[in-house]
C-alpha cells in the first residue's frame, strides 16, 4: 500500500481539496483507495465528498469502547474509494494521546488498499508531523503567497527535526547535540541541517549512519495551488532550493493547480470538481498529479522542470475557457435584451 499524507504549513491552501479529488482520480485508475480525514480537530473532508453527515469516525473509534476500526471505514459513491471520517464533534480529538496515535497508525497501516490518502490537519503539531512521517513521500500543499511558502518551509523543517529526534537514541551524543541546539535560543532556528549533520558525523558516527539512511529516504513532494500567473511557478522552485540547501532534503515538485471560481461552485454543490467538471483546468491538474503518483518510479529531478511548462499550458487553457464563457454570456445578454 502506498501511503500519501497530504499536509500544509497553514490552513486555507487547498489541502482537503487536493486530498479528496486526488483520491477519486486515483480510484478511477482502477486502484483501490482509502481516504482518511486526519484533521481531527476540524474534519470536513466528508463535505467535499458530498457526504452530509457522518454517524461515526476516528473520534468514535478512539473514544467509544468496542468500536472496531472496520466500523468506521465506509464505502462511497465513487467506485473503489472508501472513506474514514475524522469525527471532529468528539471533544479532544485535536490532541489525541500518544497511545491513541500509535493505535490509529497501526490500524491505518494494516488496511488492504493500493493507496491510503491522509488528509492531515494544518500546521506543525506533533500529530500532523507524525502522520506525515508515515510515508517518506508525503505531499506538502502551498500557494504562491509569501506566508504560505514560508509556512511550507517551516513545516518541512519541523518534519526533518521530528525525524532526526525519532531516529537517534536518547542516550546518544547526537541526541545531546540536538538538545543543546534546542536549548540555545535560536539554535535550531539558525542551524542548517547539513552543518548539524556534519557535526553529528564527527562526534557520533553511529547515529550519523542511521540519520543518513532516514534522511536519504525522505523525499517529500510539493504542489503549488491557487496559482494565478505562470510567473509564480518559480516560487516552488525557490522553495525547493531552500529546502535542499538548508534542510538537506530534495523535494519533488508534482505540479501546479490554478485558482478557479469553479471550485467554490463545486463545493457549494457538494460535488468534487473532477466530477462536477472533469474537463476543467482544475480537474486536468489533479489528474496529472494522480498520473505522476501512479508512475512514481519515474519521478526524479527530470520531472521538475515540466511543472513550468504545465503552468503555462494551464494558464493558456484557462484564458481560452474564460474567453469562451465571456462570449457566451455576452451573446445571452444581447439575446435577452433583444427579446
């Protein structure tokens, strides 16, 4: 099973939009997919799937005795797609205990499916980071806005340090180095991961080898959402370079998605955009990302420059769509005036 955690440094960047539509797109390829809403404090993925109410979910599973995990995995109207609601109405779900989290992770990992898509809560809380680290290739969603780009970087920085702490032994010199930096005001803030990594290599070669293996497997993916101008696509490139230089990992850029008013219309109709208008620029972008994930073995640095070409092509397609709609509306207005 391929696990696809989808996270973000801040809310409002389209994380749940991507998670729900991507899940449907993956299911349409013939794969079995489970979408789990792990935004436990404010779960709303069910509304994007067109499900008005949920009777039980993860909150029920963790708080109501004798509730089996199978009881919260629901079929959907979409072939081969199942859904696990978050159940945010149960108090305290935003801050589940470590034992509850381990139990939930164990159950999620035991599911029988081709893809498990995790819609995570925004931000850098411990739960979001730990769920993101269920896979070495989680997806980070951001927008071209400066605050969103910065928060995406900070999210990945927290992911890296969470992984480092989890990898080294508490009694090791490497752990002591991390703690020394944490206690120093601004230590972790100013510290470049490659430099910290070099120091650990000098002072604790054993931990260095384990860290090298763990960080070497970490290959997060970026999606730039709500694009309005193809020129903004370079911001994903800049983010990727910063992450590589300062955090020592090399993200893959999966692609871009343009801002489109159709998304709001589809959401208001409780219909995912790729079912509301499968041929729209938004839907084509989601399908393209799904194709790249299915063909994950072909994803490497060579795939990154294609995002710029895709951004320009989507921009031109959107301009043609808008021009067509404008012409159609003008014709309708003239006919109405003539009548």
